[in-house]
């Protein structure tokens, strides 16, 4: 479990929106490199297909794959819990996979495993395409909120049950560009019209 960093590290302009920095840029960078090393060892024998889930995975994916020096092909699945807010709702698929993964070694990458509904639905879809194996990699694992029987093979950080933003993760499509991961002020996501 991650310890909270000093709130003083939150940039001044965000002090009313963000409660504290949970994971700094340096912590994330070190952990992503370690994950990449582990994945490189595990996937070294065959060309891999990396399947990433849009949109939250963009920063994590970009940092992760540039540290995996293996032949790979990359594709995306667009999937989103419908609407803004903190509750996982109905899933909407916005982009289909185009690469053929039949008989392939697939690394499925997402930013956060929360209830597990997204990952569970995507895994069901992918399994129907008959890949040789699927390994799941997530930067963040919020185990306390899990409702589905799904787990990741590679996890960057286990985090507490708080609403986190930054490094690709959003609240109402904002904050994805923060280079660190921060905890949003509860008042922000309680607001009726963010
Ligand atoms: C977020 C996140 C995961 C999913 C995790 O995606 O990127 O894919 O929720 O939640 P779950 O485990 O409860 O399903 P979101 O639907 O917010 O879309 P985004 O990636 O575009 O932010």
C-alpha cells in the first residue's frame, strides 16, 4: 500500500482541487521501469501484441512500452464507463481492436483496476479472439472497490480507496496531463455539475 506524500508537493494552482500527491513523477518512473523489466523477461520468446485501453492509459502506456525492447505490435480498444463521475456505470465501447490476436501473446494494459467491470468485459471480448495467452498490466490497483473476479499479473501500485487523478487519469476528462498522481478533494467529485 502506498504512503501519502506531503501535501506541500501539490502545485499552488491546484491547492483547492487536489488534496495531496499520492505518487510522484519519480516514484512512477521507477516503478514503470521495473514493470517493463519484468514484462520484458516474461515476453522475450515471441512477438507480443500490446492492447491498451483508451483513454486513461496513454501516459502509462507511452512510458511503459519505450522500456520494453522487444518486437511488438500495438493496438487500442476504446472503452469508457458511460458519463462523468466516480461511479462505474454502463460500459460503452468506442473503438474496436483491429489487429488479429489469434494465437498471439497479448499484454493488456490499463491505468487502473477499480471495480474490475471494464477489465472483465474486455477480457471476455479478447478471449473470444483466441489469443495464446493474455497477461494484464495495470499501473494502479484499487482492490477495496473490486466487484468482479479479475486480477492483474503486473501491478504498479496498490492504492487506497480514494479518487485519484493525473498521469492519464481524469475527473470529468480533466487532470489527465498532470505528471503525478494526486488525490482529488472529495468536494470536487461531490459537485453536481463538474
Ligand atoms: C477508467 C479506467 C479503467 C476503468 C476502471 O476508465 O481507465 O479503464 O475506469 O474502472 P472499473 O475497474 O471500475 O471498470 P473510464 O471508463 O473512466 O474511461 P477513461 O479511460 O477514458 O478515463
